[in-house]
């Protein structure tokens, strides 16, 4: 009986998942689609606190991934994008009250050019006492519309300004608008970041790609339970999802470790479709015209999901 329990818990630990969340604005009613009120933030934090979740720094999660170690199921990482002044004024006091670590991804131009909605360098120095300061690009451009030369120019400028004004070098990067393609990803990796964060719903497990970590947005009235119930599906996408010239997505081929024979697949604009798996493998024919220049494909088996973006890249895939 004892050996059975040990086996059970080792299996449970092996498949454990952490969750990364992102906030944007705090108590700023002008922008409801990216805003989180003080009341909602406290509600989220109380939920974490009373339900046994542990808020850990992003660095702690990345260290587990580097070591290929199992990740505790109750780990949560909190990030903030865009360094709005509302975080410094409204969000930070609540983070300090709960003593929750965070990573703030900085849109450097907002601070450099003293845009009124963004933190000053002095405020960023104060924020850095309580959480990590990370990189969100200099100009917050759509990177799939930028050449490699333009991306490098943007990054060199932004990273040097952070080093000059804060005397630190960011370890992590999050994509503006959550948009990237394989071409963009490879360019960003050249900067030696220890991890790169997307904005796809999902979870992080020991097998997750640390240069493509799933992160769900918490804005408006957050519903934490569905997000926290999601697990990462170990999946290999056999064909790179690039935007087709004829705009028609023909098929998806994914190999998973799932033992289930049924699942679902989602395509932006078309919703969910039931699918069958054989030995964890699915091949689904769409032959659907993509309705947007940014589309999402999600494979779901139970509460395990894996998802990808298909985005039109102005500079191709190379």
C-alpha cells in the first residue's frame, strides 16, 4: 500500500503544472479591457491565498525548467506588462501588502519619452526593490511587421537604456501584443534571455519550452478557476504553423502523450470541433480560409491544452 501511494504521488508530481498570469492597468477605468480594479486584484490575491497557491518569482520557475524538475501544482507566477503608472500608484501597494513577487515587463519608450501614462525611471528604481524589471521592447511595435534589422535596433536601444538608467540587464522578455512567428522568436533568442513569455492561455510543465511559456491575461472580472484548472498538453506540432499564402489552413498534425481517444480542436473564427486521436496522434483536415491575419489553433484533450498562433509575417519565415 505504501509503495502504491509513493507511485501515485510521484506520478501526480510528474504531471504537475504551474500558471503564469499577466496584468496590465490597475484601477484605471478609462481602459476597461486591460484594467484590473483594486477590488478584483484583492479578490484574485485572496483566492490564491485561501486556496493554497504559492506565488513564486519567474526566476524560480525558470530554474525548475532548466533542471527539468517537476513543478509544484500550486505555483503561480505574476507578471505585469507595459509599466503603466497605474501599477506604481495602485497595484504595487497591494502587491507589497500581500508580499507577492512579480516581474514587470517594461515598454521603454513610454518611460524614455516621459509619456504621462507610464512610470518614470525613478519609479522603476523604486519598483525594482520589490520585483524584477524585465524587457518588453523599446517601441512596442508589431514584431511580425519588423525586419530583423529593425528588431535589433529596437532591442539594442531599449536594453541599453535600462542598463544606463537602472543598472541592470533584463533576463526575460515578453512579446508586445503577444505576437511572434518562428522568425521573430529566433531573433529574440539571440539576445540570450533566460526565458521568453507569450500570451497564450495554458500552463507550464517540466516539458514546456522556456522560450515559449504560456501566460494567461487577467483583466476585467477575472475568473481564475478555469485558468487554474488548465494543464499543459505535451505535444509536438509536426508542421510549423506559418501563415499560408492562399490564406487557407489545410491541416494540423500533432503528436501528444495523451492516452485519450477523443479531444477538441479550435480555430479562430470557427470555434471548437470534436476530434479523434490514435495513439495520441491527431491529423485534422481544416481546409478553412483564415479570417484574420492573427489566428489561434488550440488542441484540447480533457483539461490539457496546447496552442499556437498563426500570424502573417511581413518578412516571411526566414
